C-alpha cells in the first residue's frame, strides 16, 4: 500500500516530537537550500520540536555546521548535527581489535586514508597512525568525496592489494549516490560495495546501519522512538535505516529517487514505480513528501 502524500510536516506535528532530517537531497543540494526549508525549520522550532540533522557525511560535525551556516541555515534552527564521520571517530577511538591486521606488530592501529583530508580530519587526535602504504596498514578508510568525486575505479589497485592482505575497509559514508547541483554523483558507499562484492570486509558506519541511530536515540531520551520521525530522500539509507530501528519515516520524493519515481500526480504510474523501488530496497516509508515543507 502506497504511503500517504502529505503537503508538509504540519500534518504530523501532533504525532511526533523529534525529527531526524537528512542533509543532501532534503535540506540542500550542496550549493543551494531548497525552497521552503527555512520556513519548515522555523515552524518546527516554533512548535517546540526537537530537530537533529542526521547525515551520512564522512566529514566531522563542525565542518557540516559551517556548510549549513554558509548556505543560510543557522545552527539555532536545529538541536544537533550527527554525521557518520563523527560516529566513525568515536568507533575508532575505542581501538577496535577487529581492525587489526594479522601479524600486526601491536601499538597504535595504522590507517591508510583512501582519499586524504576527510579521513585525516576523523583521525586527528586519535591514537591511530597514518600508514603510507597498504603494506604498512591495519585497515583502510574512505570518508568523503565532496562534490567532485574521483573516477569510480581510481582506487582499484590499492583496494586489490588491501583485499590480498585481508584488510578491512572502514566506510564513513555508506551512501552509494549523492546529490549535487550537477545531478547524481557516486559516493564512498559505491567503492565500499565494490570492495565487499569482490570479497573484502567492510565496516559501514552511517545510515542504514543501527550504530548511528542508537547514538541519536540515546541523545534524544526521554523522547521514545514512537515519537520520532526520520525524513530522508533515500529508500536504501534513510527509510531502511529508520525501519530497522522501529521509527517512522517520510520519503522526500524530489531527491535521489526523483528521476526513477516521476510525477506523483500520475498516480498509477507513480505507485507502480514506487512499489518496485520498495521491493528493491526492502523498505517502505510511512509518509511521502514532495519536498521538505511545513
């Protein structure tokens, strides 16, 4: 059964006390804030709702806060900004033994950053050393491609060597695709998926995996999960993730799935396409929104 299409979140204000909002594809496209977003955030604040931005960004919290502020979304309009990069940092701070390579010499874990700056920002201040090569590494990490991703096969040789050594790839952004002003772009999750498909081990941190949700829900206490709504544009990440931890969700259809879904005004065709996507991703939203609006 197709979820109900709503004009905005005002219709749900009496039902939910806390809102987990995705970033790219819901608030902005990386360059421009979508129409109606500021009005919606202001209305949520006026209604006394708790708003958390929950993003698969592989960069840290403050960098994302600064990006939003630069786009015109002040931090006063939301309570917290939780990124998969920040949760990855907390995970690595515990020095997980499962990341240590066989025959490792002990001491600090050694990480080979796949891209560079984004991974180094996560590692800064941790007891994790940067490896110069696959041969020196305990694990490999990919965090962020930004708005100009490298070619899909740019890391094939490095990752093939990492698989031969049995190294784990830590993926701090499970998104396979991202939204940009130029259209859809591939994201770090695509590289991680290729690594896993070839037999490599991957630790994913971010939506739809439960660790990031446990972190957020704990911070939202005493609001119960039944009073929390997740809003996102990805069935495979935002909606599946919410479904996996038992919270309600609303799918923004003018986001990453816009081309696949088409116009919701063409009801029969739209419903058929949506049902096919839901089957593909094993996820179904409770509500639909054209875009984030009040």
